[in-house]
C-alpha cells in the first residue's frame, strides 16, 4: 500500500491549475505541470499514511470502548449511540483503573 505513488491523481490536480479562473488563459507548461504533480503526489502520500495511522489508532480506541461496554456508547444527554464515543474512552479507562486500585487496596 505504501508503494502507491499518487502521480495519476496528482497530475490531474496539477492540470486543473490551468483551468482556474486566474490561469485559464495561461499556456500549459508540461514540465512545470509534472513538477507540481510530483510535489502534490508527495503530500497525497503523506496524507494517505496519516489517514491509515489515524484509522489504526481510532480502531484501538474503539476496541477498548467495546470491551468497556454500554458506558462507552452513552452520550452526555443520556442518548445511546450505535458507535463507541471515542472521546469518552480515556475517562472511562481512568475510572476503571481507580476502581481496580480501590479494590486492590481493600484486599
């Protein structure tokens, strides 16, 4: 997946630069267009990797929320979501840790 070079999409984006209102009367420069596309492709690759990382770590938080159970789905107003509320998971884990520590201290 990391080997994808994004040049086709980036070339299309670079070519669109000559379709913008302020540049539509400018003659297209193929060499410049390829240079622009190369840079765009680099940023697209970085963005794609960032999204893969985001999806991976969000998946870990969701998995933890699923283990916690119903509390990870309950909104502040009492409504229940169909998906884990990822923003609640750290606080729920902290609360569980405190409860476990309290139980361990009582033994």
